[in-house]
C-alpha cells in the first residue's frame, strides 16, 4: 500500500471534518473508531429503501425492523427520575403506534415535534397489548427524501451516547461520506489480479463505495461478496502461514521410543480397553512426536469419551524419552479431578505426579519448584499456577492444556518459557465439540483429533423437557431413583433472588426440595460459587462418597465432577442456559453403567431460540450436532470463547452464513502458500503487504495453539 495513503488512513479520527475532540472521544469509546481507516471499515449492519415503507396496520411483532411514515399527533413525558420516559404517537392513514425513549430524552424532545411528518425505523414490540417501538431512528420526511436519492440507505450501529453528540445512523453516515470523498480514489488494490478475475470481484475502491452507499442492490451484493472474500482469505492466510512456519522453523523433540512406562501401564494398569477412536488418536500423537516438528494438536471429545486417558498415554511416551510433562486446567476442582484420576490410573507405578494450584501451601510449593528443576517430578498437574515465573522445568517435553479456550492466548504462551531451549509438544483438549467450519477458522493452524466413541458399557443419557407444572411428577421420579441407590444433581442458574428475572433461585429451590425430601430419609447438599472453598469441598466430598442423595448446585459442577453413581441431572430454568452449557451439564451424568437421565425444567414462556435449544437437547446427545445448532443460534463469538482469540473479530463475513466462502477462501489460501509460502512472487506482493500490516496491528499468536 502506498505509504501516503496509509498515512491518511492512520490519521486520528478527530481530524476528520465534522468530528473534533468531543465526538472523537465518544466514537472511540462506543465503536472503537480511532483512525480514518476504522471508520472506513465500520460497515452498515443493514440497509433500507423507499419501497420498504410499511403502513402501521401491517406491523406485527415478528418483524425484525420496520420503516414507517406518519405524523406525530402526541408527545408526552411520563414518570419521574430514573423511570422518566418520552412517548410520541405516530399516525398514518391506517392507524397509530407509540414511540418511546428511555434515554437521551432531552435530545429527542427537541427533535420530535407534534404536527410534523417523520420517517421512523425500529423494532416493533408488544407492551400492554399494544405495539410500540423503543428508541427508533427518526428523521423528518424532508431529511429522509434528501438522503435517499439513490433509493438505498445504510443503517449504522449507534448508541445513546453517540446520539447525544448527533451521531445517530444518519450522523455516522455523513461522516463516512466525507471520509470517502477524501480517501476512496486513493485506496489501492490488496488482492492479486488473477483472484479478482477468477471470482469476478469488484475493485477495492468500488467495494468501499457500494458497501457504504450502494448504487443499487446488485452492486451492494457484489460489494459484500468482495469484502467478505478478502476478509476470509487474509484470515486463512494468517492461520495457514503460522502452521507452515511452525512446521519448518520450530524444531520439535523427537520421541524415539515407546518404553517401559507406556508398556507397563498399557499391559497392567489400563482401566478398560481403549476404543478404536482412542487408539487412532494415540497413533496420531505418536506420529506427530516422531517427525522432528513441534506437535500442536487439538483433541476433541465429548465429556466421558476418555480424553484424559489419551493424554496420560501421551505423557508416558514423553516420560519414556526422558522428558517431563504437565497438564494445565482452568479451575482447581478440575485440576484436582485430573490429579486424582491420573494418580489412580498409575496405581503402583513409580512415577512422581504432583498437584500445583493457588491453594498449595508455601512449603509444598517450594518442594515442587525444587523437584521440578532437578527432574524428580514426571507429571505436574495444575491451574494457572503452572505459568508463574517461579515454575521452571528441567526438560518439559509435552504440555497438555485442558478446556483450553478458558485460557487467554498469552497465558498459554507462557508455558513455552518453562524450558530454556526446548519447545515442548502441545496437546490442547476440549469437551466442547467444535463445528467443522469453526475448527477450520479458529483452530485452522492445529492438527485435529476427534474421539467420537464412548467407552464400552456407557449408555446415552435420556433427555426430557418438562414445564414447571410437572414438578410433582419429577419429584416422584427422583424418589424412585434414590430408592434404587442413585444420586441426583439439581442445577440452578442463579445464587440469589433476582428482581429482573422470573427465576427460582438456588436457596428457594434448596428449601423447596428440603420440604419434599425431608430428613432423615434424605440427605441434601448445596454447592455454589460464593461458598468458602473448604465448605464447598466438604459438600462435594460427601456427594462423591454417596452420603448425600441430592446435590443442589449452580454451574460450578459443570466441569470436573465425576460421580459415576449420579444418574439424574435436573436443570431448573433450562431456558436460561446456552446449548453448550446444557450439554456440559448433561455430561456430569451417564458416567457409570446405569441408565442416566437429564430433565430440563422450564416455564411456559419460551422464546423461539430457547425452545429450539431445549428441542435440540431432547433430540440428540451428539456433541457435534449440538455445536452446529449452537453456532447457528448464537454465532461464533461466544462458542468456545473464540472472542479472546482475536480471530473472530470479523467485520463483515460470518462463518455461519458464509460457510461456503470460508471453504473457498481456505482452498485459495492453501494453493497460494503451496506455491509461494513466503509470498515473495510479484503477483503476491499485495498479499504480503496486507499481511504485514495485519501482523503489526494484532501480533501473530498462531504459533501458540
């Protein structure tokens, strides 16, 4: 990119005509617009045109947004203090609708005048049996028609703080128009000519013109196609380039032998025969550690699929080759669980396994630090405590990171500093199945292994959905299960009563269950995040030992609790949980040989999304199908914590709606890098420049799983 053009794009936003210091501050805070280029890449989230104006009689609540034209026939201030609101009544030939504002009232009141004609845009909802629109975009008919010469109008994200500075959608549109006149003709191309011709793409300049101010619907579609493609292509180039770099530059330790520890464990201590999926994954890991390149592998598998056992077998290979290993978990309860499980698996084998968490006493910590540095510890299991500066290994050969999405990229990177010159192999594990499209983006630089079988004897959990009116039926079922010697989880989304959410809170639920399951016939425990750790551990231990029949809990039991005798999971207010969380909770039962059950309780008032989530849970126990459904419902931002990776900060593309384009971009990126891995050919010079610019802004974390 021409350096003069880049200097213009890097200009602080306060220097754009019409912005100034005060508007600049709110643009930075509300929309992260710091420079001219940020505003250029602040794309409209929707568009409307004159043809879309509806009559008020056509309005219904299923409409996502509606464009109306009418006269304001009443304006009124209601309520006092924080409850104060401004209402206005818009009327056309077919009826009336109420407009309401709770914030920015002073600014709106000066703008909305009785007797004048306006065009409004917003989401209709029903309140007290009547339609209204809260915080609509509003402008006079004259303003609307003057700005709609070409028929299509962009709609930009705004906020009350922005609107108070005159930066509603229309205000942002005006600034964007000023910016485009300044820079658009100077924007150079950033894709090679052959790709532009192959996919019949608009030029960079045409794409920016028509994404902000489309000349017609066809050009708008073409602009979206162009900008989505380039965004996805550069994302894939970053991911795949990191993978190539790691394979070529980062020399991995070669684990030459499978020795006594592995064979002794496999022949004498293996708790059950490995599934074919587990055997396949162990072979994949074994193959990786023989190549001389650093392993960076993602291991996916549902709760209970045997990931921990695969991780242990991998650790034993490392130990047989003279290296230390570690496993990092996101919580103390999960780290303790892994420590107990691995210690139990190893039985009488003469290997040193230690646990390091925030609760580890000072004297014990010092001993662990000393034993680590002199090589006496073979396996160290812990939480974030593993990345403290004081933790130094003699020769760390394999790092296992469990539920890895809960750690920030920089936290994971700190594990690499634990050796002086050795780069350890990395195995990252997740029990949250990742949809294929998401895996090829967020985890596109990792090799992926999947355990898609449950160990022998495990029965799929039966899942049912009941409304609150069926509670007595559920209690009767719980009593029957307890008579058969089973234990039960009852999970609530809240700890304390909420004034805004109509939910049964944890304490109310505990008291209700205590009345229906009285002492001494029934023992009931309670666990939540605000309890002191020692009390929580006491309650958990009682449940593990079978002394408690029912454990009433919040989602602290989502990860890390393994009680094979617990066969029933009752999830209260299940509509308040996400699909991934529901699936994780269900994974707490079904860990023994008995048939297990998951009962989803909800109120009758269910949104369409909530109903779909509960139906999905009832229909399937397949984690990948659930993850696909979750991706469609929520989008990628919240799935497995991808926001923190930075790679999901897509400005226009969607890996859900644009799945086909994700695949196309990946294929193109692979072809480009297979012939020109350093992007040194003249035809790829534009790609190289753009990637350098992206790396300088975001840093390149692709090497760190």
